C-alpha cells in the first residue's frame, strides 16, 4: 500500500503535525479569547441580574410587611370605632338594610377596577346580591 510506505509516511506525519499545530495555535490565540470574553460577560450580567432581583425581593418583602402592619392597625382602629359608637354597632345584623351600601360598594369597586372610559363603566351593570337577605 503506498500510504504506508516508509518513504511517504514521514512527510505525511510532519505535515499533519504542522497543520494541527497551526490550527491549535489559531484557535487558542484568536478564537478562545473571544469565547472566554463572552462567557465572562454573561457571568457578569447574570451576577448583576441576580443582585437586582434579590434587591427587588427584599423591597417587596419589606413592602408586604409594612402593608400587613398598616392593615392590621387600620382594622383594629375600625373595630374600636364600631365597638365604641352605638349607632355603628352591628350586633343585630338582620335588622340592617345593607342593600344600598352593597350597591355603593359595588359601584366603587367597579370604578376602581375598570378605571377607563366613564361611558363603558356606566354601560356595565352589576347586580348585587345582598349579604343579609330577608
């Protein structure tokens, strides 16, 4: 076989070694730094995004605790007001007429949820089912 002849095999090995050496040097000198630079940039972007996300999570948790604290304070204030004022005492709930209050609350909720055009808001009808029906 002419490929395995002793005269031809040494130049083939030499040129194979030279070509792979040039290929290796070109890859490590030109392309590898570009790949490493892009990988480092991606890692930095990920670190920055993780830091921002953790900061937003901390702010969100802080806001949630503040909101819970304020809501519990306001709820206790409302309970105090209802317990102090005899007019607002709702111990006898069946004697109260809450249909008008429910309708007003539903209109306010509708307006706050659908804060768009007033004509659209007025065209939507909400039928309120009273909590205390006779």
